[in-house]
C-alpha cells in the first residue's frame, strides 16, 4: 500500500511500529531507545503523562533525532505542542480527535497523528492536516472495522491501531490494512530494562514478518 504522509510514510516503511514509552524516566530513555533502534524501531513516542517527559524528549532528540522520529503522545493542548517543538520533538500524537491540536502541530512544522474512532472524526482530522490517524482504542474495535473505514477514507490514508496490540493480533490488523501500530505495554512497561525491551521489540518485529499489509 502506497502511503500518504510524506516523511511519516518513510519512517513507517522502515518499521511500522511506534514504541510508546509511557512512564519512562529521563535517565532510562536513551538506553531503552538504543535497544529499540537495535531491533529496527524507527519511531519513538514519549507520552506526556510520563515523568519529566520534555526532558526525555529533549534527550532523545539530541541523541537519536538524526536517525529516528522522536515525538510525544497524550498531547492535549496547543501549549504542549509548542513545548514539544522546543524540546526537539517532531511527532505529535493525541488520544482524542482535536483539529485544534493538529493545526498547531502543522504550524510548528511537526507531524500529527491524532486519535479517532468514528468516520466523522477521521474526516475532520484529515481536513485539519493530519499526516495519519490513530485508531484508538483499537481493542474496542476490530480489523473488520478498519477494513470498512479504509473503504471510505482517502486512498493512502495511514491508519495506526493503538491499544491492545501485541504479536498475537498484528497479522489480522495488517491484513485489514493497518499502516502501522502504536505499541505500549507490549514493548515497554515502567522498569523494563533495555534488554527486556529489545526482546519485546524482536518478538513484535517477528510478528510483522509473518504478513504484509494489503
């Protein structure tokens, strides 16, 4: 599937997994991200409800920003978008369908992947300039739902299921047309060592290798 989204599409083609490091401490961010990079992960998200998230984002932007796409999740306001841009983050991910945050991200030259669950939300977010869409919470939907949505969304729209994604269900979602996945506890839980995170990432990448997107 040829994706829209320019720069974001390139990262997703390198590896369609977004590592969500919810709860990570700033001093853990760099070694954990190094382990992820070693397994081929190209996109890393630090949710803003983590400890000192702007510190983590700034560290990762300095250490990995020339190779990986570093950004923030659980972004709720325009002010947070400004702070993320100042820290060097380049990706804005929201849990909710807010065109205001999408437009703020685009004003700052950042990539925007807002959350949605209905067709009305999806089209409003695309009209605001979203680079891709986050189907959330994915565990409340299904691959069949994604397949139906893709039939009406503009061709090439990248939809990333987030919530409850693990190696057991990646193949079904990919077969339905998922362009990528946000991976939370299946790739990182607070306190996980870099070795544990690397092993989790290896299992997820192996699940991707079992199938290809339609």
